[in-house]
C-alpha cells in the first residue's frame, strides 16, 4: 500500500549544513532515510523534489495500516529530516545562530526603497537585494519615538488595543539620513511622525523576510552582543580551561565580565583562591545576581550526613552524571559549589575519591543528532517523569531528556537516572527509548567527553545546570574530610549582568 504526502515548494525547504542529511535547493534530490525505529519495524522514507514539490512516500509491504496511522508515522520520520541545519544553545536568551546572520546584523544594509504595497503593507527594499513586507499596524505599534517608547526601560507607551487595525499612513518616505519616515493621522486630528532606522527594520524584519515565527530563544536585541557558545570535550576544555582568580573577579568589573563570559560560552567556570569561609559563596553570587532559595535552603552543604531519608549527595556514594532538580516545575539554571574542605591528592600522594566531573550535554546532543538521528528524535519527543521524596516531601515533573525550542534546537538537558521514574509511554516506544537513552549515556560517560578534577579548598565551580551534567566519584566518608557548600541562581539574572557588562565595555 502506498501513501503519498505532497508538500508545496513554498513551505521553505532549506539546504542543510555540515550534517548534510537533506538538501533541497531547487534541484533533484534523492535521499533515503532509515530513520525511525518503532519496536522491530523500520519505516523507510524517500524524498524527491521536482517541479511540483517534495513527495514523501511510505512503503510497507503487506501493510494494512490506516491512512491516519501512516501519516502519523510519516510525520515522525519526515519532520525531523526537513528541519534545516541547526546550532544548539541554552535555555532562555543564550543563542547560537549562523555567523552570516550575526554579520548581517552587525553591518545591516541600507534602505534602497520603500513603497506602499497591497494589504495595508509597506514593502521595504534593502541594498543587499533583500526585502520585507511590514504591515502598517505593526509599524505604528512599534514606533520608536520618545512618545511611544520609554527611553530608559524601552517599554512601550503605545496603547496597542486602541490602534486602528486598518490604518494607513499619510506619507511614506526615506529621509535625508536614509531612515524610513512615516506620517500617521492621529484620532484627535494631529499628525504623528515615526522614524525607523534601517538596522532596526532589518533586524526585526527577519520573520517577515523568511515568513516564519521568531525563535523562543533568540532575543533580537541581544543577538549581536553575545558570542557563540563553545561546545566542548575533554581536549578542548583543558586547552582553554575557564578559570579566574577570586581577587580579580571580586575587585574588577572586567574580571567579573571575563568570568561570566566563560560561564556563558562553556557552561562552566571556576574561581580559584576563594576564602574557605561558610557563606562566602553568597558573596560571590551577589557580585552578579542573588541566591535562589529552594527546598534545600538558601545554601546547602554537601557533606556526609548520616540521617535516614537524607539526599544521596550527603553520603559518600558515587553520583553519576546528572542535572539537578529535574523534578521541579523549573530546574535552577545555575549552580555553584564551593570547596571548604577536601583531601588534596598532591599532599597525600593518592586519590582520596570524591573527584568532581562534568560533561557538556549540548555537545553530546549535537553528536547524537549527527550520528544517531533516530535516538535524538526519541529523546527530544518522549516525556519522562522525574520525582523525589526528600525529608517527607514529594516533588515530581515531566520533561523530555532533551528539550527543544520552536526551531527544534536543544535548549535544556534533563538527565538524572536516580530520579527518573518508570517510563509511561506506548509499548512500541519503550525499546527505542532505552536504546536511545543508552546511546546518549554511553557518549556522556566516555572519558573523552568529560572534564574531571579534584576540587581543593578555595575552588568554586559554577555551571549551567540545564546544559552541563555533573557528578562525583565515590569516597570513604570515614577517611575523607570533604565539605562543599552549594547554592542555585536564576540563570537569566547572571546573563542579564553579563549582557550589561558586554554593552558597557563595548561602548567604552
């Protein structure tokens, strides 16, 4: 039985990047995808582009599946294959976008012409041969003059619901400075002048140019400011180890900026020489944000705590790679650990255990997407429940192992084998999920992918809890005197401080 789904060319098929799994660029392409495993059945999808569009066909010898069932399976195969090449980035405002887009926004083109168009639209042509259709209502709503935008907070002062959806401008011109100037008739009979900078129009016209929605992780105001993140493995992270002295961090804004930059790029950053005083970690956080209080308190102590029902972190058992608090409605974005006491192997001559290790979850997700796309698709689409009972309280939340945004890019990693509950999913998903989970875990535990070291007194490490997985080796609590103090921070506070420092230094 043969089912065919036709997709018009205007849906926006893009050429793939380095992964090269699919390239549809107005030329004949024939790509076979042995892609999605459901139990013991393999769905083979074939895509061809011709003058009429892209056809996806599902062939199932002797199949008696319904059309609806076939289309469901086809969607699971075809949609991931059609997604354009993507970078990976962290939750919230941190982004990785193409160098070409960054370059375009850094040096935007000039306006070549602006003309009234159909459907209450202004067609703006740029001198790089691109154009965007801006609706009049959108332009009036987003006027940038001081009457419409608060200069300090950038909050809108326009009362959007009171605008006429069908309004038209009195005039539409390009002024002597090359900016788009529009005159509007106000309800009271007065005239309002809006002036739009070419760079602003080009930046916020991207969705109109490409006919798509804005990404839920790309803030166009921050896009040109932030660098691309560095996805790392053991070799690359040791080649540029992200560390800074406590004094430089505390005493200079440039030092604070450098440390936050390392944290943003790598998802992990270390401070050396932090005084080994209780709650000194709070002073560190106050340099850029505030401590986020959780059920474990404002801060928590990772020490041997022989209390029944206590968290396993308070014992000497090994803790495999994990992200913290996946069982909450929103896991903390930033975690800090400050070493107050530890056995220094340089002094004892032997490994006392309790070594800290980290791995870049985004780097591993990228490897999985490029090398095991079926596994990647399963881990991004299968919800998993995480739950814990701690000191009489129960917490529970549902997350995929790999969370993605509207563009399909990974934004968060939720991984903790200790708090993952029995998988609740259709039977045919169970085996593929365990296969995918094992592939991700094997790569995660590969020594070539990790960063491992003994934290010694005075060390403080901060990491992105939704990107970087952490753990520790086992130790004998009767022989090892180990005390870490930790806390959590809202990661957007850290990034807001980072952005302000980058803006300040850039202006200077």
